[in-house]
């Protein structure tokens, strides 16, 4: 199982997650720092109206745009982590849990599974 968590202090959710568990977590920040909003102010337009709030978070935008722009059957969790960490400059992106999966394709965890018989 993989988690992508966008929230201020999101790293606080996984301090005890370890390699023995079958969980990988990818967070917007560490346990003590905020994550940062994006598409705010004049960029917060919906149907031509400014909603007076922010429409996204830098971390979430970066991983979703990365997923949209890559072949997820090829891009690995490690590659996505490195790209998103580099682009998310306002908060310290973190990873927790079972890091042995980092060479697995993102598509094994996001999107449509082609062969459901391989799920355990």
C-alpha cells in the first residue's frame, strides 16, 4: 500500500512506520513544518470567479503533474520521489516505511491494475 499525504506536518503521521510493514508513505512535509498552498490569489479562479482561497498544494500539484507527464508503467517510486522533492521547494518532502519498493513502477500503485490476479 502507498500513501501520498499532503498536509502541514504530514510527516508526523508516520514516525514509527518501518521497513517490515507493507506500507510506503510519501509526504508533503516533515513532522514540524508546513506544506505550502499554490494557485492562490489571482490564480484561484473557478469558472471565471476568484474563490478567495487556494486551489492546491505545491506537493500535490507536483506529484499529480509528474504522474500525468510520465509513463507510470516505467517511472519508479524513487524517480517520482526525487522529482517531486526537487520541485517542492517550500517544504521538506519525506518518505517513510518500506523503501524496498522504490524500484517498483508508480503504475503498480496508481491507476488501473491490468492483472488483478497478481494482487496479494
